[in-house]
C-alpha cells in the first residue's frame, strides 16, 4: 500500500505482524470445523493424516507464500498477479495470479455475513433472547434419565414415534415404519439398525431424540435468524427474508471492517490484531476452564473427559457407506485432513502473500511464519478441541455428540452450544463470551481477506487508501446481498472459492516457485534474514511431496464432487455443489464468473498502465 511519498506501508512491530497473521489464519473453523472433522474421521487416528499434511504440505507452503509475499512487496507488488509475473515472465502468469484476488474477495463476500451472525448471537445470548430448552419440555433430569437408558413419556411427545415403537426397536430390533422414518434423521437404514445390539439401538434412539427435541429448535432459530424459514418453521423457498436485526448487525460488521481497513496496515489491522488476538486466547482459556470444571451434571458416566476421550482416542475403523474401513486407508479421511489444514491456515488464498508484502526486504519469514503456524495450531488443536465437543458430550452423551458433530460447522456452534450453556450456571454470560470469541476469530480473518484487493488497487493503479477501500466496499456490500437473500448462494460460493479454489492456487504456486522460478532461488529467499534456518528436508518436501499431495487433494475432490455425481446421475438434480439447479444457484455461479472476468480485466488494465508509464 503506497503512501504519498511512494513507499509502501510496513508493520510497526514484529509481534503485531505475528498476531495479524495468526488472526488471518485463526477463524471460526478452528473452534467448530476442526473438532467436527476430527470427531467424524477417526478421532485421534485423524491426527495422523492431519499432522502429515501439516508437516509435508502446509509448513513448506506457508514458507513459500511468506517468501513470495516479501519478494513481491520489495518490488512494489502486494498481490499475486504482480508476484507471479515477477517470477514467471509469461503472458498467462498474471492471469493465474488473478486467483489470489478472486478467492479472498469471493470468500470475503460470504464470510463477512457469517461473521455478523457471531456478534448477533453474542448480543442475543447476553440479553437472553436465544430459544430456551425448557420451551421444549426437556430438563436436565430428563437428560440424566436418558443417560440411564430411561426414556420418559413426555420426552417423546410431539415426535412421530410411540412407546410401542420404542419397545419393538430396543427389545426385538424391529424398526416400525414410524421408527424407520424417525431414525432417518441419523441416516440409518433398516439393515444398519438390524446389525446393532440392544444397547446400541438405545443409544442411537436417544441421540435422535436429543437431536430432534433439544438441538433442532436451536437450529431452526439459526435458520430463522438467516431468514431461511418463517417464525412458525416453514421454509421460505428461494428468497430469504432475514429479520431487521440480522441485517443491521451485518451492516455494523461491514462498517467496522471498513473503519479498520481505512486506517491501514499498522494503524488498523495491526491494532485490531494486538487487541483481538490476546482477548481471543483469554476467552478461549476461560471457556476451556469452565468446560473442564463442569464435573458430571447429568450422569456419572458423562463428563468433559469423556468428550475429550471421544475426540482424541484413535478409532482405527470407521463406517463408510455401510461398511467398516481402516482410517488410514480411507482417501476421504486424508482429503478431510488436508482440507482442514488449508482451511485453518488460510493457505492458497493470496492473503498471506499480501500481508507478507509489507515486510522489509530482510525481515525474517522462516521463524515468523512458523510462529504463526504454531499459534494457529495451539488455538485449533488445544483450545478448539477442548470446548465444543467436550461440553456437548457432558450433557448429551457420546453418541448424540457424534451425531451433532456430523451435521457440520454451524450445527455444532449455533445449534448445540446454546442449549449446553443454558444448562450451565452463568450460561447467559458464557454463551455471550462463546459467540464473541467466534466473532474475534472471524473479524480478524475478514480484514485479511479484504486487504488483497485494496493492495492491488493501490499498488497497480496508484489509488489513495480511502478510494481503494471505497471501491472495495462498493463491490463488497451489494455482492453480500446474494448470500443474505438467495437460497444456496452462500454454499455455492463456499464450494468454489472456499473449498476448490485454495488447493488449486496452492498447486499453481508450488509449481511456479519450485519449478519455474527455481527451487534454489526461492529457498534462498526463505533463508534471507532467517533467524531460524529451516531443515533442508522442507526444501525437498516443497519441491516433490507437496505438489503430489496437492494433486491428490484436487484429483480426489474432483472425483467425489463432480465425476461421481455425473456417474450416479444425481448432478442434474443436485448440481455440482449439491445445492440443486435452481435459478439462485445459477445466478450465483454467473456472479462468480463475472467477478473472475472483471478481475482479469482489471489486471490487464493495470499491466497496460504500467507499460505505458515505462514508455512515457
């Protein structure tokens, strides 16, 4: 970002840089997505592919992105189009670099809206406006009874099953038609039910009851907050109508983000990181302590240590498509581990290069990059793994927690945690702290995602800071309305920009830096000013192992998400993204295509302007 004298801004302090980079990496996924992925993919066994992906792929790629960012920043480029062109003098290099503008901007559009949910829920929790478990007729005593294997009559009121259905399932292993329909919420077939013993059948039934009676009302509240359903629970169809409060909170988050961005690198983003990241760790530690001092409020058989054991004990065999498979031989587990690493470290998005471009030419990138990775992993593995899953297991039991974790990020964070806090003393305050913790994690990522386009406008077009932020805001605000009002829009954006795009850009980066620019040259760039010299092992890992792992991730992802639906004939009904083929999905796809083309045209105009300046 150029100042009036033509120089670019710099980070004021090293700790500010580390905290800002950690803020870029640490997000909602550390506290919600990671525990859910680990719980669904073998628990402790999942950590083997997770750490293999971290060591062989993520750490080398992190250093490459830091080095590329510093290299480009020293030569006046804060974004990947210019950096790619510096390293590969080809006509297409700058257009490949457009991904480093497209991905963070597209993710920003929907992620900022999700960020507003966290602060909105924090306000709701603080003022006691979230739904109440007592409204469902379920008490802590009822949960204790369920833990003992006792299902009380009033607990099943309103459910499509009777006492006779329950007795036939548990005692005879027979799932009546009503029971089969009810257990479909757990994706259990009659054949799978028949293979369970009586204890397992009871556990599955209890999990389904907790999901439907305790957690589902809170998930419906989340959908109502987003305007996806009416107050009486009916789907709204293609057009969502969020409450005014939801919309106003988003506008507040949008305005706050612009305020931080217009203050620049050291005066805005760095200040936010210096305040926000220590506060995030403090809040996380408070919540971890509270979770592990819960004791056994529901049953002596249940407690936070049970949840921790459930999360971390290796499960070497998991069920996949009706059969048991060895975790380490399941490609989906490896894909989940690699995907989580990308998601949590913000790799392959262009944001790391942008932040690193504000380093001085001889500033260390090796130790600083490793410090950022360590901070993120501590937040994810130690803190993120010690809140949501152990808390849910304490009140709902292991089987129900496993069901909840399998429902996804938002189900775990917004549907299961509020009832958990309601059962705790001072739950109102703890709930507000939980969602504020998620807000801090998210807002520091929002400003990181916004910065690349601002830097591009300033570096390549010479725009002043205020005008660059205004242009970003003029694109950002109306674009987010797609996610606010159109069904499926958010998921389509996340599918292409948040899931498929980062591994693709990362593969391009590795090939460009290690095989075109030159492995020795980029390794020397990493070592310049290094206070910690990375072992030579990472050189070979970056050159050979990381590209192969990235090709596996991309190839298997394409197989699962595109080729298999085509072969099964489901793609015409569900679409590539699994969100159907309605007009809202097509409109979102067209928007993403238009955004990418528009950014390509901007890059073309910027390079044309540079050439004309050289000629003049």
